[in-house]
């Protein structure tokens, strides 16, 4: 059941010292490639960093000036930089007419497809939204047309946490009217 995979997926921040097979990462990328997007714009780009020396430098850059959190990045066998390559007309439509950011929505859906496929394959992932994007962009030599929106770490889980801390159903969903408890 797909729901079982959704339940199985959780943020993993401790990884076994074990390489991740590229075929498995390619399957995750394929899952992301199939994601829907506004006007089918497919604004996502993924840079998979699995070469240890490149990964080490990339993580050093990503953690520059970051204090206290996300140090687990250093120990992840693979780090994926999730980039956006925006379409100007969609940004204008979204920002001025709907006050929304379609591109970030698209990136989120594709990224989660990636993570869910990883969970299906027995891999652990963690979204990382707090990092030094400027320093990492420089380290990876990326041009001005792209932005690193998120990182996703991936590897075989070393910690098996079971709890899933979520709001109750009646706090997040309502039928036919605004029935949320205040
Ligand atoms: C957009 C986004 C950014 C996140 N950034 C971080 C982060 O910088 N560091 C981190 O440890 N976890 C990060 N997380 C993971 C969340 O903390 C985690 O998904 C949440 O606590 C729920 O736990 P679960 O994923 O295990 O179900 C992020 C998740 C999302 C969706």
C-alpha cells in the first residue's frame, strides 16, 4: 500500500557507513521526474553529490556560518542539492495574481516523490532547509539561473525511530465547511 510507504518515511539523521547504489538513487530521481508541476514547468534540477571529496567540500560550504544544527549533513553518504530553475511568466502569474510560489510547490512535490521512493527502497532521507545556499552554490560552480532551494540527505538508516508526531485528523481536515477546532 502506498500509505504504508508514507508512514514508513521519516527524517533520518544518522546513517550507516555504507555506500548507496546509484541505481537506487536513479530510481528516486525517476520518481521525482514524474512529479506534477504548474504548467508542467518541471523547474527542479538535482545535483547528486556522492563522491566523498566533493561531498566533504560541499558540506563544509553548506554549513559555513551555520551553528548548532544540521551537522549530520557531514555524515550522510549522499547529499542531493535540489535546485530551482524558474520560469519568469509563472513567477509573475504566481506572485502578482495568486500571491503564491508555484515553483517552490513544484520543488516540494518532486522532492517528496524522491524521499518516498527512497523509503520504498529501504533508504532514509532528510530534507535540509537551513544551510548556506550562497557558499554551496559557489562551491558547486552554479550559474545565476538556478537557486539551491533544499538539500536532501540520503543513506541507509542507522537509527530506527518509530514515533510520528502529527496533528490529529480533526485538526487538519474538515468536511464541507470550516469545522476546525480553534
Ligand atoms: C522543507 C523542509 C525543510 C526541513 N529542514 C530541515 C533541516 O534543516 N534540518 C532538519 O534536521 N530537518 C529538516 N526538516 C525535517 C523536518 O524536521 C521533519 O520532516 C519533521 O520534523 C517531521 O518529521 P518526519 O520527517 O520524521 O516525519 C525539514 C523538512 C522540510 C519538509
